[in-house]
């Protein structure tokens, strides 16, 4: 069994990363990624999370590290 990414149709190169979503909201990032890769299984994780090392051609991980609002007791 090969771990190589599937070939894109002639004249089309399949994207493997989305640097343009850095700094956008999670929802915006998902929308952009899904536009390019509708079959993507998007997983959102805290930055630094441990992840499995298996390679899946349809999985895209989004790592987030910002606090969106003031934490408080309540």
C-alpha cells in the first residue's frame, strides 16, 4: 500500500497546505480549505496537541493558540 497523495487531474495541482488562512477564524479557514478540498476531514486542535503520525490524504489539521475572550469564573 502506498502513502503517496492521489494524483490531481492533468493541469491541476492538488493543494497540500493553506498558508493564507493563518490569522483567520476557524470557520473562515474551514470554508477556504473546503472550497479547495471538499472531501477534507478537518480537525481543530489546540496548538501543541499530540497527534498520531499516520498519514491520511483527506485529513487537514488546524492548530489554534489564541484566547478569544477574557476567561472568568462563573
